């Protein structure tokens, strides 16, 4: 059975996916047009600890239009005044102090509990990249753990990148040339992938091996003749990363 992905559906005029949005902390401010593009299409919105500071700062002109449904974390980063503001607005605030899990992983657990009846297809995570490298790897590691806590797909986003984990099997990644950027890649983060085949890329693989110390597929591009999809078959989990055409998603 082929797993079909629609990673940029939230930026299309018609969005058929049922999406939850999770906001993480990052070293730079949120891009408001990008966030707004996500915000208006999702069914459930949650912010995590210091990510709530960014949400508060980016929405000062119209805070009531950007009220999350949930705020979680161990609260070592959120500003007291920001926490109090959302508390007074009636936002659900849940402390998750367990240090055996990252705030991101715990947030997925909490979001999953609250969206069981919504039939959420995927969780979009904004603020996944940039800053400390160990945090970036922790965010990627959560992709491996996510199936323990949610049936929804989990996709990482920054202003110009989307990434998600392709588990062993066949995948069809629906692409929109108007929304996709110039580059893409397949990264064997969790271990070697001994048998990877692709169609729809400029440099395809035919039962090839991807592993650190040998070949990894970076700076690849979509085949110019491809209209709507890339196919990937892999024997082991593989991270797909793809550029977003920011000029199409939000105005520069």
C-alpha cells in the first residue's frame, strides 16, 4: 500500500486535510504572513512554552485573532506576563514537567488527547529548525517517536522548508510546482537505508543505499517534467526535506 502525502495542502486555496498546528520556540521571531497562512486553515492550535512568547509578539496588533486552544510545556521559557495574558483570555494551559520527554513530544501527547474526535490527518509543527543543533535533532527524533502518541502525520515547517519521516514502504509525495522551492533531499538520519528507489527527481535512485559516510541525497531537485508527485520506496525510515517557495506562500 502506498502512503500518500500532501505536505503543502494548507497553502492551497482548497484544503481538504484536517490539520492541527503546533508552535515551537525558535531563536527568531515568527513570520506573521507565514503563520497566518497556516492559522486560518487548521482546526486546532497549540503553542509550546517559549513559542508562546513568539505568538504573543507577532499578534500584538490583533491578539484575539491568534488565541491558541492550548498552551503546554515545562514553562521554563514562557514569560510570566505572556502566560497571564492567555490565562485571562481563557486559553487552556497545561504544565508538562516530565523531563524524560521534550516539550515537543509532550505537546504531541496533549494535542492527540484533545483532537481524538476531530479525525486530524496531520500535525503541522512550526518553528522546528534554526538555533541549537541539539534541539533540531531532538525535533527530528520526535518524528520517530510520534507514532507512539498519535495516529496523525507530523510535519516540520520553517518559513522555507518542510520535512517529514518516510517510514519503510512506498510513498507518493504530492507536489505543487507553484508552492515547492528549488531543492529537496532524502536524509537517512536514523540509520542506513539499503534499498531506496525514487521517481520524479532530477537524480533518482534505483535500489540505492543512503547512509552517512557514503551517499546522502542533498541538493536534489524535482524533475522538471514532473507535474504533481514524487514517489519514494525505502526499506528503512528516511527523512524527506523540501523547499517551500516563499514567494507563493506569502508576500515578501
